[in-house]
C-alpha cells in the first residue's frame, strides 16, 4: 500500500511538471474558451465582430489554417502557401508560413506591413509578392477573399446590428401590413438568419487537407475533406445559382393565370409592352449615375439587373440578377417585391395625374367569351414564337406556358395543375425567400449601391406605370373603341394586384364601371413582356 501511494504521488508530481513545460490540460483550455465567449455575445460581441475569415481571406488565426497564394499584382501565380497555427517556444500562439510541395518560396522573405498585410520581398531584389487569401470550395476551386466595405466604413458587427431592424421591418410589412407576405416574410427571416453573428448559416462548404495542384496558374485542391456549409448556402446554390427556383415559380404563375382577357382583346398587349419602358429607363439611369459617380460600379450587367425592377416581376428579377450581378441580388429582390407590395400606394397618384375625370369614366365593352381550344393553343403558340424570335427567353416563357397548358387542358391533368399552383409553388416560395434573404448581409446591403438601387427601382416602377397610361391615351387617338387609360397602369407584372388597383380607382369615379377583366389583359401581357425583356438583356449582356 505504501509503495502504491508513493507511485501515485510521483506520477502526480511528474504530470504537474510536464504541464508547466507543455500545454495546459484540455479542461483548462475549454474553460478559457467559455470565459472568452463574452467577447462574442451581447452588444460588445456585435461591435467587435469582424467579417468571417473565409470572406476576407484572413491569413492569421489561432485555430485554423488559412490558405492563399503569393503573386505580383496582375501577374500569374508564382507560389502557393498557407499560414498554420503553431506554438512558440514561450507557449504563446504563433504562425508558420508553409509552402505547397513543389512550389517553394526560395529567395523570398515574409514581411508584415504596417497595415497588417503580409508580403514576400525578394532577397536582394525589388520583387514584391502580395498575399491573396481565400478558401477552397467543395469542388476544390480556390475562392479568393475580398475586402469588405460597409456604408460609412462602419464595423462589420455594427452593420449586422443595423441589418436586424431592417429585417424586422420587412417582417412587420409582411405580417402587420400584409405587403406580399408570402415572400417578404421568408426574405425578412432569411435576412435575420444571415445577420446572426457566428451562426454560419450562410457559410460556404470548404475543402481542407487535400493535395494542392497548380492548374492554368490557379491553385486547385484534390482529395481533401469537405466541411459542410450552412443550410442557406445550399438553398442558394441549388435554387438561385442554377435558376431553378424562379423557373418553378413561373410554372406556378402559369398554372394560376387566365390568359382569356388577353386572347379576347389582343391589342392590350401593347399596354403590357409599353409598361416595360421603365426597365430601360432604370438601365440607362444606372449607367448615367455610374458616369457621374464611378464608385457605384454599375456596368451593363448590373444596370440590366437593376432595370428589371421596373417590370415589377420578382421571379424574373431574381432569375436575371442571379446570372448577371449576384452580389446585388439581395437589394434588387427586396426592391422588386417591396414595390410590388406598394402598388396600391405608388400607382394611384400617377394614374390620376395623367388622366382626366372623363377619361377615368370611359366604359369599355364586355369581353367576348374565349373557347377552350383557344386557351389550349395560346401557350403553344406563344412558346413556339418565343423559340423562333427570342430563344433566350424560352426558360421563363416555357415554364409559364407549361403551367398554363396544364391549367387549361382540364380534369385529365388537374392534379398536375393543382400541384404547380399550390404545393410546389408554396414550397419553392419558402426556399426562394430564405435564399434571397441570405443575401441581406450587411456588407452587401449597407452600401451606396443599395441606396441607388432602391431609388432607381422606384423611378423605374413609376415610369413603367406612366408609360402604360400614356400608351392607352395614345391608342385612343387612333381607335374608335376607346380604352380606359386606367388599365394602362396594369401593364406592369404585379398580377393581379395592378389590375385590382386599376379597377378600384375607376370605381371611385363611377361605381358601376367595372374594368377588372379588361385590366387583366395588359396585366398578364406584362408578365410575358418582362420575361421576354429579361431574356433579351441576358442575351445582350453575355
């Protein structure tokens, strides 16, 4: 017994001595991390929080290895390297520069500049290689980090704190005011999730620990382990990057839309076409603003994405923006759906300003009845014409027409039409809204670009409304059958809200003058028109 006690005591003394010379026990490290959580939570956690390391390509961390490469500005890759955490001889955390096999950094010395950037300076020479940090995605492709800028250069954490009330405002408009609740609610909640600190719901999938190869002057990782990303990252990658969600929404829209009013009075398509003028107004407006303030950085692709807001068609705006300017998706989607929701507020003053009281009282004849064969042939004819004249618009137009054809065929495919217009459309709407909301991150939303987008989107919507009303007045100059100019405002794609607003304003001046069905003609033609313009812009920008 005495011998056993002595052995135990000796082991404890030896262990204590070893702890002093090496690292602390695991439980002490865990306790230290728990004590440090106060820096990551509460108000102070927000104000101190920096942008995620993977986003800015950080090179130093106490826990992770961050990869990147050194290259001279605007020159091909010269060497790949990374920093990994190590313990200094005195026990403090440090970092070691490691180069990939076959790409040694001979003749260069790593130096840290006063601004915190790491460079490699050539020994005895003037060549300087700058660090380009980033991460490897799940496919092994290197994604470089980028500088994060917010409005007024506010800290990243403060920007997130500001975005939370913005997202709560979207939820208020959806829940209390009833403005496009089916979309503003998931968009607002997605924005909340994206701005919750340290949640990681939008983090991309990253590959670690693989072999690095240089392919065409760029680093590629193979054979590594993939760290899963946040669930909103997968929603966005699957539905928005591929364009699947907007196309599925168009299937549902087609299954819910009756093109009968347009078939009965085809000339109403002119009003839908005129309302698309707002798209081009915003497009050239964005290019003009960039000419005045170059820091906005709106090129043709960005201007085309902003312009599509004028069509008042959310799915089309998302489809086009995700292909041309994905970084602007959050601001453009919020602007498009917000202005769609504000149709009853924005349009009536414009309609009253551009029409006289006698014009608002114009009675239009009842529409003729449309046969079933006409309704079945319509989507087929529209699709074939689109394929011949504007093939780039086929994805959106085709999705809408297959939904509409299922609606018009009748009981034999009623289950398909019902699924498209209900279950499928509702599921995709949820995922689409959350995906768009994930782009309401502060570094993308709190910028001068966002303010410009909101202003240009409002102008585009107003110009589109005015153009539709003025086109109706122009048609009256050359037509014996007069058109009530109020239905021209329905040429924007906000179906059926814009048509209801036209009817409501008309009833204010003649309680027996119902123009809802007549207004549905330009309204549904506006949906087709905005999809066609989106296809044309996509083709031109590519």
